[in-house]
C-alpha cells in the first residue's frame, strides 16, 4: 500500500487498552473504495454497548487498538462510484443496524506513528466515517438535527421493543420497565405515544425518577419501593402482563421475570457482561411465562423514521434532555464519566 492512498486527515477517539480512557488521535484514513461512503460525522451518541467494550464486559478484545461508536448523523462528503442510492451532500443516519446484505471492507487507519488502528463496519467517534450503504439511512429533511443521531441505535431499539411488547396487550394492563436510561425512556415514550398509561418505571436514579413524574408516569419508583407495594397488594402481579429490561443488570432481570403474571411476557434489551447467567425457575416457564430477546428492536429503521419523528414531536421535553448538552470529541472521557454517574441520559458528542 503506497503512502498516498491515505488521504483523509482524520481524528478519532480510540480504545487502546481495556479499562483505560479513550485516546483522541489524529489518523490518516485510506481513501474510499468504489462501494464505500465517506461521511462527515456531525453528532454521535455514546451508548451502553461502547461502555461494555471500553470496560471489557464483552470478553477479550482481539482488535485493539480500534475506533468506536455506532449511531450518528452526518453528511456524505463522497460516494464511491458503485453507490447508487446516496449522493454527495445527503444528510444521513449511520447505524450498526443493517438495511441490506451489502457490505464493504472496513475503514483502514494509520496513526502518526504509522501504526494500524482497526475499525469495524461502523465507527462514529470519528471526524470522517467510512462505511457501506447498508449501514446508512437518508434523512429527507434538509435540516441536520442532533436528535437524528439517536435514530441509529437507541430509537429503533426502544421503539422496537415497545412495539413487540404491545402486541395483544390491552390498554388497561400493566407494563413494567426496568432501567430508565436512554433505551428505557424511549420505551416509555413509545408506550405513552400509543396510549398506554399503566406503566411502572423501576429506576434507582433520583433525577431520572423526577423526570419520569414530569413526563406523566404515575408509578416511577425504585425496586425496594416497588416490591413493598407488591407485598402490600397495592400492585397485583397478576395485572402485570409485560416486563421489559433495558438495564442489563442480572438482578433486575430476575426481578422483572419474577414480578410478572403467570401468562406474562418478559423482554430483554439490556446487555449484561459476557458470562453472566440469568437463573430462573423452569416452572415459571412451564406455567406460561415467556422470554423474548431484542437486537436493535428487530425493526427496520428505514420504514420507521416517520414514526420516530412523531414520537419525538409528541415528547419534546424528554427528547430535549437528550440533546440539550453536548461534548466535544476531546471531552469524550468526561462524557463517559458523567454517563456512568447517571448525570446525563446518553452522552451527545459533537464531532
């Protein structure tokens, strides 16, 4: 590979070592191939999946050092000659969720020491992202909105799992959400949008509980308080027909399954650490409970962008909370620190 094939003066937050801060580095990025897109990333979010990578909760990382990030909004700078669905200047969502089987080679980077920095099919903690058209979704609006970055992961995951849970669910049935971070709040907003009012939000973060009350959640409380209400029979388990976990916490998952009617359905969207095991009583399955998993909500981003827009428009106070504070790429470690402390719902990074 000749030196002049690396033509993009790039910048990225790189994971060099597990359990260490990310390093913001200058990179030289290989020019795009005929089936690749070059995208100027404008805004990206940090989600729990990246935390799992940074802190080694996904197991051994064979690709260090590497770039990170998988949901963003940006503008296409250059489309390869084989690209037919996108053109220069298009505003697009970047997502790890594929829209087709099309795939291309991963981006190739060198740091200033001429050492290779790996990249997956999607990276968004970068100034210039290179990806295939299978990971990109066009936005028809001419305005570049920060909130579109949420459409690459959090929105399809939260909306998708809510849509699954709503199937054959009566409006007077109860549904419990465990963990009201970004995904959990989007689940809540989706249920509210479709007219479900008997929502129980189980969350330990006091500021998040205050937010839920402002959003009209009648039952927002921590796990201890929730179980006290069950013990006093103020809340009847027989009326809880759905439980959704977005926390990734095994203890909460067990409680979500336990505090569910005999014919209830439990949906898992949270990501526990690799190797953690959820222990349940098989008789609960025998007698009718069901467990379902969700990867990215199991819905099409392309077909649901208008629905995402409507849910955002109906919940302006909530979604303003996602975007009212942003961090520069150089501040990404501070953003992650505040994320871990529960000071922000989901860190928005301005590239």
